[in-house]
C-alpha cells in the first residue's frame, strides 16, 4: 500500500519535472515529504477535528471506558485506548492513532443511544481490533498520502492551466501531465479503498474472536443497517476510519455534494459483512432485533 502511494508521488513529481523543470520536481518531493511528516505528527488532532471527536474526562464516561478496557485486555493491547465522543445522532464509531499507546476510540452519541451493551461491546471490539492489527496506522498513512497527492495534483493542474511560458514540455508531455494530474487523486482513492475494504472484514472477524460471540457483531451491523438516522456532516477523507461509512448517511442537502463518493465506497456492503460472520459462526440472524435498553440510556450517558 505504501509503495503504491510513493509510486504515485514519484510519478507526479516526474510529470512536474518534465512539464516545467526537473528542479521543481525535486522541490515537490521534498515539500511532500515535509508536509507528510507534519501531517503524521499532527494526525491525532487532525482526525479528531475532521470527525468532531471531543475529549472527555474518563470519569464522565466510566461505564463506556470499562467496556473499552475489557475488549482491550481481550485484544492484548498494552494500554487502554482513550475514549472520545462525537455529538451526532447517527450511530457510528471509529479508531485512530499511529500506535496502540497513542490510539483512541471515537463513539457517536447516536451509537450510545441505539446499541444495547452486547452489540456496543462488539462495535468497540471491532475498533480495538483495528488498533491491534495496526490498521489505524495504515489508514492514517493512507489519509496523509492521499491528501499530499491531491494537493500536488491540484498545484500541477493549475500550473499547467495558468502557467503560460513556464511550461517547457512538448504537447505530448503536457497532455500526459494533464491526464496524470487529473487521475492521480482517483488512483490514490482506489488504493485507500482497497485497503479499508479488506480491513473491515478482518476487524469484524477480530471482534468475533475477541468476544467469542460472532452473532453480537452481526447484530450490531444489522442494527446499523436498519437505522436510517442521517449524519449531520460527513468528510469523505475520513470515511474509511468508521465502522460504517458516514457518507452513506448524509442529509439531503449533502447527498448531491458527495454523490460521487458513494460510487467509491470505503466499506464493503453491510449485508456481505453479516453473511461472512454468519458463515464463520454457523448461525443465522433472527429477523427481530433484541429490544434491550441502549447502553447509553441505561447508564445515563445520553438522554432517552
């Protein structure tokens, strides 16, 4: 995955070098490296800002913290990830962080108000499985690389369009550079999709293994599938981090803006994920979901 992103960066730098000047291509590579390092250092706060995850005192979410601690012990993590809350009515959760020691789990208030304890614990185990498998590191790298590639491609495209005499390549070079600048962000997106789609199946299986309860993960996915609550805001750049793609839950005025993102969904269909769990666990989900009280309401974390 990293090789693919690096190759894309080198191709973009070469296109800039041939279309304008070799030294400019070198500058682009150096600038991309510096920007990437800065983005990785600031990745915790960057993801938190893009997702709306707020830090909370451990005492304020003690019952939730205890669930995260339990699944972290089952996963064999050296520390319990921090818990952050996203004020949004749509049920969802994500994990972020470059290392298990600096990772955190974000949970929406909608998830706390929707999921009973058994299913919520499965969702948390899914996110902790991402941390254990170092998926959060890979996904953060993918986010940073995709951002760098999109930035360089945009600069290159604008330079070609408005660069005037600064262009030095022939017609063929200019056309190749133009096509490369237009397609590079989509190539980066496809690399990110190939990463996140596989990892979701692995995290589902990891949650089932940790809890020895594949049905709980399947029930949680079915509840997410049936819930129609729309999300107030979704950023396509972080969609791959969530247990369910937030771009599938947009308010009507946002659907048109991110309609293209549905064609490049970061997650496999929920029904496929449920079917994989059913096959592995040798069970079939009942049509009726359990009517147990949601965990957040039961423990006073959210209002009824």
